[in-house]
C-alpha cells in the first residue's frame, strides 16, 4: 500500500510503472470504491498537483488540453467556449459544482463509461490523446481509445497527459446535448454531440455525430449530408440515422425502446445547435439550459 | 486489505493538524473524528446529497467521497470556519432569519456551496443560485427559503 502526491509527469509515470493507479479528482475512482463496485487500489498516485496536466495551451495548430483540467474550468475557458463549444456544453452538465470542481477531463475519458459526457464532443472534434509511460509517448485518435465499457486501449502504466484538438475551420462549430431527468447530479439517459462545417452557400461541407449511453462505448455514427442545406430534411436524416445505428440497452433509467427514440431527438437537436452556431448564431453554453432541453426548473 | 498509514498535514479553517491516517479514509471522517469538527454532516456517504460539503482551496467538494490524504497542502474550510470573532457569517444569519433551517441537517453543506457560489459569482440570479446548490439536497424546506436567504446575502 502506498500513496504519493506526484509533482511532475515523470513522478507519476514512475509510480505507475511500479503498479500505482493514478487518481485525479477521484470522483469515479474513490466514489466507485465507496460504492463497493471496485476496491480502492493498493497503490495510488495523486496527479492533481501536476502543473503540466492542468494547462490549456493554444498554438497555430490547435489546442492541447491537459488531462488534469477540471470540468469547472473547461466550461468557462474562453478558448474552449469560443472554439469548441460542444466540449464546454458537456463539461457544464457534469454532476454538480462540486463534481465539476474535482472531476477532470482525463478522468472522464480514461474511466471509459459509455455515459461519459465529454467523450461524444471529443469524438466529433476528432481529438487525439497523448499517453505517456516510462517507455515513451504515443498519441492515438480518441476513436481508438475506448475498447469496451470501462476499458481503454491504454495500458495500466500509461498516463493520459493531454487531449489535442485541431484549430476549427471557418464556419464550423459543435454542440452537445443530453436527455436528463433532472438538472444536476444526473447521468445522461442518452446524449449526442455534433460538429458541423458549412460552405459559403450555407450547405454542409462536413459533419460528425457521436452518441452517448446507447452502445458499449461512446460511438460515432455515419450520415451523408454533404452538399445539403442544414434544413428540416437534414435534421430528419440525422434523427433516423441515430435511432437506427444506436444499440441501446434497457436498465432502470430507461428502456432500450425509449433510448432508441430519444437518441434521434437528441442527435437532431445537437446537429441543429452546431449548425446554427456555425452560421454565427450565439447559443450560450450549455445548450441544454439555453434551449431548455432535458429538465427545466 | 491492509491500509497504509500516511502522514498528512491538514489545514482546516487556518489551523494545522499533523495527522497519521490510513490512505482509504475519507476527508469527512477525519474532519469529524481526528480534527473534532462535527459541523460537517454525513448524509448519504455516497456523493449524492451534499451534507458533507466543505471547501478545498475555496471550491466545494463532497468530503465523504474525497480521500483525506488528497487534501494534504490544501486549505480546508468547514462550516465552523464561517464564524469570525463569534459573529455569524451573513449567509448563516440570513438562512436563520429567512426560515431556511428546519431540521438543519443540510444546512452546513448548503452554506458551504452558497459561500463558494457567491465567491465565484457575487451577483447570481435566482436560477444561478438553484444551480449553485444543485449538489445539496434538503428534505425539509422545499428550498425556497434557502434560496431567499442566499439572495439576501448578495
Ligand atoms: C455525483 C457525481 C455525478 C457525476 N456526474 C457525471 C456526469 O454528469 N457526467 C459524466 O460524464 N460523469 C459524471 N460523473 C463521473 C465523474 O465525475 C467524471 O467521470 C469525472 O470526469 C472523473 O474525473 P476524475 O478526475 O474525478 O477521475 P478519477 O476518479 O480520479 O479517475 C477515474 C479513472 O481514470 C483514471 N485516470 C484519471 N486520470 C487519468 C490520467 N490522466 N491518465 C490515465 N488514467 C487516469 C483513474 O485511474 C481512474 O481509473 C459523476 C460523478 C459523481 C460522483
Ligand atoms: S454525505 Fe457526502 S454527498 Fe452525502
Ligand atoms: S432543513 Fe432538513 S434537510 Fe434541509
């Protein structure tokens, strides 16, 4: 049994090479251990004091978000809100102010829950993830990170150090919405993210859609909308594709049937919000509150 | 499972507490037992109700689900820390006067969330207040008077 507060990435990966599990905010790891889902690992290395992990760095290529950046920071960070609003939409919905204060984006994606909120927006933004161990550093597209419920392609000795997002193209934007039964302390019943890039004539140049809580992992779906206007018909196509391609389960929160229907509604709303933002309309973060999606007061 | 004992310096309401505690202990239990401050309550012990809310470097944290050893080197503020020179904090006075306390079990946690909210947003709207205390459950008051009290403290 050991506990170490790492001050640097090197400290952290050295401890992980000896078998320690990283703990950032602990809002999955510690809470899960208290639930009795898993026991607390014997050896822990706290990574929440590592400065390099808590940075958001912007350059001409894009933006590197440290794995230790909290949801509370993501949802208000000027660069994230302006360039990647779909990610800010998701961060703003996580738990409560206290959950967002301790919970990190790295913990969210590495925990690998199919209901994680930041996964779908990161997928439509085509994020790449940097993983570091004592052996070296590698990057992989986030689409390759999740291998099953609570399983990732990272080995136990690899620390996620940052998540990279390319500079968004002109006339493009993103959005994330989720169906929720209450406005806080909630897990997505289903959720959807969309990124949309428009041509000068307003037709769709590129789009990506990803779904939360309707498959063993967060998943991207395909729908061919290139060259079409972002109109009612496009919205109907998005809804149909999402409902068709989802493979939801029934649990105490919702039946598979209900999830299959509502994922279509959420996908269409995410697409609509992303397209409107791409046209320059200001839709404040999070879309759920601004457009009254999910629970209202 | 054996549980290693770790030396931790906890700084609570400005006072240092050098302690030796098992790694798996939660901050809530250490505050109530070793430190001896019982204002912070245990409701669910499951990160759901907010009765255990304390501030860590000024930000709200559910202390039932936070490892005490992770608080090393951070400033912990509990409800006891709101009282200065034997005078109640505005939020405390207002929640009493507005009738926002019935059984009182949620009150310490509510106060800590409200305190953090006003710190990051000194002029919240009613809706922002609702979201600010959205991690705190109250089984008695129906929330309206708690929200009134926070509004009066702006
Ligand atoms: C009350 C409550 C409400 C919640 N609501 C939501 C919600 O609405 N939406 C949502 O998506 N989630 C929610 N969560 C889950 C959780 O808060 C998030 O997943 C959070 O982002 C986890 O981050 P963390 O830093 O606390 O992770 P931790 O618990 O510290 O870590 C989670 C896992 O990831 C590993 N890990 C952490 N960081 C790294 C890293 N850098 N590299 C490699 N591995 C790492 C840990 O070893 C552990 O296995 C909620 C949790 C609670 C308790
Ligand atoms: S006792 Fe911590 S949230 Fe309920
Ligand atoms: S006053 Fe009783 S729980 Fe809030």
